[in-house]
């Protein structure tokens, strides 16, 4: 709590904090509309030799618990520092912007063998009641978990996030929710979001280098 009290005495931080989260919330609202918009578009079905090799299996539970378990862990890790919190918010915002751009310029239809993802949280927030099948390029699940991997400075957490990211990447392909291409490029966009925000975080790191950290 000491870190948070000191941070909120910094007017520059408070302004950045409020602006970052307000922008993220507005973007999420737009993203929910956008996902329903792309669901109405005609897309393309791509040949994927990896999907052709794998018989689809429903592993929705593995995807659900791994994704949200890792996300909860990442949030706890970020909240131990106000500056980590704002950085993760900005990184995820940038990652979402990348997804909106790629989803818009690359219209895709899902694999014909897809087993729709069962996710109560998505179905009650971003997805419509029928489920969204064209949320494809690139994989949001995979990219988010790899973002946590790049973001974490704790070596143990880093390995945890890496294992979770790989498991989910394999799982979404195994369930034919995504083409393998969606998953292969996801870490690249995650790294780009991480790198661009980190490049401008030196001021924050300098301001907090003498503060106690839990992780």
C-alpha cells in the first residue's frame, strides 16, 4: 500500500492512471461491438495442414481455467506496484488495438471443424449469445498469456506464464477454435505491445527503484 500512496501523490501518475484505464474501458466497449460486427462479414477459410492432422477435441475447460487462472495471477503480480499496474493496462490496450486492426484487415471464417469455445465470461461480456466464431487473427488467449510472460520480471512467474501460454496455444488449435497461423503470430504481437510500452517506462522505473517490492 505504501507504493500506491506514494504514487497517488504524483499528479502525473494520477493523470496517466485515470487516462489509461478510461481509454481501456472505452476500447473494451468498442471491441465488444466490433466483434459482433466482424461476425456478420464474409471471410475466407484457410488451408491449415496442422488442423488437418489433428482431430478436434473439446478442451474448453482447460482453456478457461488456464487463461483466467493465469490472468488472476498476473493481476495480483501487477497490483503489487502501481507502475506495473498502469504498464500492464497500457500493454493490454495496445495489444487489443493490434487485434482490432488485424481482425479488420484480414476477414476470416472459422475452420469448418471448429468446436465452439465454452466460456461463460466471454459469452456474458464480449461475445453474443450465439457465440463468436470469427474472433480469429490473431489469438487473443495466446497473445494475452504471452504478454504476461514478457511482462513478468519474476523468473518463477515467468515460467508459469510461459507454460500456461503454450498449453492454451496448443489447446485452441486442438479444439480448432483458431488456425495455427493465429497462434503462431500471437507472441509476436504480444512482444511488440510489451516492447513499445516498456520503451517509455523508464521514468516510472526510476521513480520506484528505491521502493519496496513484493515480487
